[in-house]
C-alpha cells in the first residue's frame, strides 16, 4: 500500500507518516515547508527500518506535474496541506486562500483522474460563530462579514468540502472529509498562533502567559495520535466515503483555565497577561467563542473515542518542549 501525504512535513502530517510507515505502508510526502519542517520527519529518514519506504518531495501542491506523478503511483491520498494557524492566515490571506482552494482542487482533480481514494482534512473553523455545543456535522454555518479576514480560512475550507462532495456526487470520487478540532501534541509549534505550545513555551521560560481577549472563549483539544488513528481507520471504512466527520476531543476548557493549568504543571513563575484582540492581531480579527464537537458519528462508524485526556496531553507537550529547549 502506497500513500501520499500532502503537508507530510507538518505537525499532523509527520505523525500520520510515522503511523503509516509503522503499519508497513510506503509513504510519499510532499511539502513546501511554508509551515512544515524537515526536522519533523528527520527521524523517519534516519530510521533504517523505515527510510526505504519513505520518499520526500519539497514542492508546492500547485505543481501539476509533481502532483500527477505522486498521485498516479499511489493507492490513496491524505490531503493535509493547507495554510494553518490564525496568525499565519491573517498575515498571508491571499496565499492562504490560494493554497486551500486551488491546492485542494488540484488534489481532487488528480485523484478523480487516477481513481484514487482521498481524505480531505477540513477544520472545525467551518462552523463559524456558533455558541451551542456540541457541534454536529449537519449544523448550519454562521460566518462574520468578509471584512473580517479570519473568516476567509473558514470559507476556503468550506469551499474545499463543497468541491470534494461535488467530485463524489458527479464523478464518483471516493472521498472522506474530516473536520479537525484543535489537534495538539509534540512537534507542534506556537509560531503560527497555536495556543498550547505558545503557552507552554512562555511558562517554561517564566515569561508572561499571554491570553488574547478575556480568556472566557473555550476549546477542546485532541491528541495527535488519536487524530491519526481516526484518519487511518476512516480511510479503511468503505461506508465513510462521501461523509463528513468531526474528529476532536470532548472536554471543554476556557483559555483562561488552560493558561492556569499550564502554569501549574510547569511550576512556572509566569503571570497571565491578557491582551486585547486588536493589539494581538489586525483590527479586523474576530474570534470564535466556543468550539466543542460531537463525535457520535465518528464513534458509530469506527468506534472512535479520544483516548488521551488533557492532563496527559499537556504532560507530553511540556516534556517534549523541555527537551527541545535544552538542545
């Protein structure tokens, strides 16, 4: 079995590549390293058990010749390449839209041409401004105005979903869509606005832990190993084709409480510093107040439940970041 992982040098992609290799698959990674890093996959390239079944291409998914060669020789495709992170998206709005919409169209078109099964990694952001919980896959979508550039990411990922479903309904493409909710774990960076690694790094350095807004906004967090397990199982499930699935945790926590918990677990001297959104981001930023998934559908298809609770997640990330800061 040969799989292509777009964005395979990224945080989730590198963990997915590792899991696929450990299962005996051949893995082809393509990544332009805009947010991914060769450091994420170096250990795979250096492992004599795995390196012969791994190939890495540094290129954009918008290159049709490269993508045709990779997808044409694969059995299935995991499409994870995307602009990620609130800060990156706000600072690179045009590039983010092009990568998400044109890149996904490229992948879908080639998978359709070569008759390859494909998983599209969408985002919980597509739900928009809902305040109720849990969010289910059939909920309506509520966005802010186009002048708030935060919503460009949500809209582009929703367009990816529409396009994927259109390929499925009109061309019979075998496609599975997953909406990922705040995936976290070792090797994730806080550079692009990811909250847990940013908080952990600040706490380990005894710097102020910077909470944007008033801290009452809530999230759930899912360990990357649980997410990878769900992605692989969904691609094996014949009845998952043409369906959309939430993939996420179920324990809701406010960002204020998250900051307090991280300070406590790191024995940090840090204090919490609240920063208004208009100082942390561009003036047209708008946040999502609440984001909690229902995973009932995912459980009914593959028996999925998140195995890793927040305490273990934070301990793993703290230990990993401590090691990184010492090197």
